[in-house]
C-alpha cells in the first residue's frame, strides 16, 4: 500500500476506470483499489473451448458519447447486429427493421403484421424525437413510467405486448416497464443514433481498452476495502491517507461503504448459452416472443454478429431471461424450438450465467437522472446508479465524479456546480 495519495478510487469497473482516466489526464496522484482479480466490474468475458461467453448478454452502442472520448471504438473491431428484430407470432416469423438503415426493407416493415402501420409510425416518431431533441430537454420532460409513456404516445395494447414490452424488458431487465420515461428517452436516443455491436474479443475488451492508458502500478487488484471515511481508506493491508475518495463499486457495496446513500434495487438477469453447428437464422438479429409467453426476453445468434465468439464450424446462441428465478434449461430449450421454428435437440448447452445484480432499477419517479456524485467531506460516489443504468451511465458518472474531485482539490470549498 502507498503511504498516501491524493485520490483513492474504490472499484475497477467502468465508472472507476473513467474516473481514473480523468484524474490521470489532469496529473492528480491517484490509486485504484479493486476487490476482485480483474478490472471491468459487471462486464466480463470467459473463454471456454473456443467460445467467448460474456457474463450476461450485453451489447455496445456506438452512440454513447463518453465512449468515443475514452477510446478508439474501431480498435474493438465491432461486429454489428441488424437494426431490427424478428418476432415470433404463431407460425410466422415477422421481420421488422429500421427502414433508415435498410431502405429496401421499408415495404415489408410497413406491411408487417405486428400492430398497425400507425403504431409503427408513432414509435418511429417517438424515437426520432428523442434522437433530435437536446438531452437536457428530454431529461426535463414530465416524468412517468415507460409503460405510461408508450401508451401516451398512442401505441396500441397489441403493439406494446407483442413487440415493445418483449424488447424493452431485455434492455431494462424490467418486464413491468416501471422504468422512468426519462431513461426510456435516453435509450431511444442512443438506439436511433448508434449501431449495436460486440467487440471481437468479447465485452471484456471494453474495460481493457478504457484501462490501457493507465499505469499498471497504480492499480491494485485483490484489494477489498472495508471502510472509507474523509481522508482515509482502510484495507486488509492497512490504511491509505488521501484527500478524496471515489467509491465506484456496485450499488449494494456502495451503500455499505457510504451508509448515507439510498438503497438501490437491482434487477436479475440470466443468459443461457447454446452451441449449434447450423445457425437457426442467417443474420445477427434479435428474436422476440410476440406470443406473450413471457418466459424468454430475447434470443440471438451472437456469432452471426461477431464470428470470433464461436470456433470455426460452430455458432453461439445467447438467450436471456428476466427475473430472479431462472427456469431450467430444458424449459428454455423447448421455448427456443418454438421461437426458431426448428429442432434444438442437437444443440449443446454450454453454460447458464445468472447475474443477480445485473442492472440498477430506475423506476419513476427518478427526478434528476444525473444524481449528485459529491457527498461532502472529500467523499464521492460513481456508478450507473448515479446516472442512467447503462454503460454510458457508468462512464459518465465516473467522469463527473473525477470532475467534482478536481474542483474540490484545486479550488477548495465545495464542489463545482453541476456535480
């Protein structure tokens, strides 16, 4: 342990790494302490027999503003998904894609038997408005739940239940769509502006890329923190005196270290990984259940987007289920047979990954989505529970927390406005 430093960052997820990047750029002495044996927090990838298995189905959106400020996205060698979905409805697979990305598909989208043409136009208008309006205006709009916002936009019950709820339940890990309409607006904004993809080396390539410019000797792995207080951080190896502490850990741990924080409810998510020789669909597109069975949130052949996720001659299918009690794999496999419309008997079950604390809940009312990161007394907090529950939220909160630290350390007194 160092004798002392200016700033101690507790947690090596995206928020902590973003904070470290800003402090390092400013020339402020810092130290990052990570309880586990790797960086990345909730983002991790395991390589098993030639397959890349992310710990939970996650994707990267190229429209996240903070992403481009911290790394060269092209270096991740993203494989992109089709901008659209397949919807299983009875004996039909209905394809709906973004006509702005695939103009040739516009006639098919107009005639698709999911909701009405008016439904699709209203959804396009909602997403388009989120894409072009300033973020500040979106975050200042009257707040309600996602479900109420969708109904106020004029979407029919059938359209919501057969398309929008299945899709958003996988995004928010919230089948009830209680998530704040302000979070919905920011998510629609990013989907409309960016492309969705996977790094060639798995999602773990993202935190690695953010961490690359940081000196390795300032990062301590396997170093859990037992206590933080103004001016010090306590670990098993001793105390580190400091001028500021940034707590950038998962919400439950943050509340333990900073008891003044409000407890954050977490959503649970389970991903089932299967291997197959023959891909059940010929494009990288998300498949939703429009029959309202409500067991599977979505399923996708991830190796169609990123071939590096599976060894040569094989394909990797990721299937996601929302909720704290995952069903047994045979039940999921049976549903996959129905959704894809083909036998899954020859599929190999690779593993099932349950993430009990996958994403912070953000129910309405959230009020100020970008919550304060400066707590006073030289204590700061970062994480996607202080911003939108997303990769962008984690990166932005860490950047904001470092900015608040710089304001306090350089100018004295309280943190600058906006932090």
